[in-house]
C-alpha cells in the first residue's frame, strides 16, 4: 500500500517528537513524594517540614534551584539570610485560623498534618499529587481539613505547578483571620530578592513594581532575578475562579512572595473592609494558583499571556 507523502512524513516524525517530549514522573518516598522531569529532580513534596507540608527544592527550567534553601538545607544557600525559618521554599498556610497561627512555628502554633496521599499519578507530560491534610491546633482540635491537588508540567523554557486547595470547615467551624501572614507562598533564592541589589525585581499585572506591589490586588505577580549567572523567575498566577480573585499580595523585597486574600486590614488599612472569612462545619472554599518557573523577566517569559491561557482552564 502506498502512503501519501505528508502522512508518511508525519509517521517518520512521531518517534522523533516523542523522544523530545518531557516525561514528568512522581514516586512515593519515605519523606513524601519526589517529582522528576526526564529523570532529573524537579521538586520533592515533603509531608512534614517544620509544621507543614512543603515543596523543596524547586528546580527551575535550567536546572537551578529558585527557592531558598534555608532552613531545610542551610549549607547550600548562597546570599541567603537565615531569617524567618517558617518560610520554607513553597507552602500553603495561614497566620490566623481560629486564632491560631499556622504560618509561624512554635509550641503554641498549629500544625498541618498530612493524613494520606489520595493519588500519586504519572501521566506522560504531567504528574499529579493529591493529598489530604488536617489543620490541628495545639489543643488537638481540627479547625479544618484540606485536599490539595498539585499538578506538575514542563515546557521548553519553563516549568509549572498548579496548586489547587479545597478547604472544608471542621466540626466547630473555621475562621480565617485578617492578617498579612499568609497564605500561598514561596521564598525566592537569596540572589533573586530585590534587596540583594543584583537585579532582582517584582512586577505585577497592574504594572506595580518592588515595594509598590506589596498589599495590592493583582491577577499575577512575577519575581525574577539572577541565580548562578542566569536570570530566572517565579510567577504566581491567581485563577479567576479562586476565592476572592484577584488576590492581594504579601510580596516583600527581602524575598517573601505570597498570595493572601485575607490580610485587608494590613494591606489597605481597613479601607477594603474586613478580610476574615468563616467556614461553617462542612462548608468548602477553594483556591487555585499556578506557579510558573521561567527564564528571563516577565516580558521575555510572556507571563501576561501565560495568565490569559491559565484563566481559560475550567475550575469548579
């Protein structure tokens, strides 16, 4: 049987294309689960670091870590300040849940307790982690629970993590308090931070930069700067279906970078009303974010375009 020229050419190209597609895998470990791209480390989901689950390290598209090493591996970090030990790479917590801080660490703070992996799945070009967690106060009471779904993927010059969290109020309900100390955050590599004065920069979707981006609502924020001779960045995109989109941002020039819809008292001096939110027993609320790890600045990485594409994704 004779095969038409274009079809024959396509058949020849299929093996070539598949060989160059990134394979993303996830596997369970003693500490949690490890995610790899083409056999090389992307990140590890640690079920307990301090008082919470985190992702560490987070490796950018050129093979270099873009989040801070301290306090998990303090000897690895260059240009890092050993402050705020509760800022652990990439995490989701909050500083006031029923009056208890899960953001900080200490005897009187809460703990996010990993209960189980609901799913660990490798699907070719993506991998998925689904975990169930309880937010437990120092008195042993469960304020709320969450199911978090992390989806990992890679493109030619970038990598991404979709971080979806659905909260359910505990038996006595759950109040997320109005505080700047929250909620979905990363701590960027020491050389990337603005205060390092090596070229680090913060830019948001409204064109506000550096200190001017703190406490402002925006659909996305990008934090980029040098890492071992390359300009790399971390952008966090806030999906339109996420609770109270667009998020306010607790983003600091010393390297903290967090989306926080609750901290209105600090961010606006109360001008935007109260930021607290209460869940009744069994009531749910959902947060959707995408983390884009990229080369270059926000323009070179086309973060505005990336957000427009992300915003089209269907969410419950």
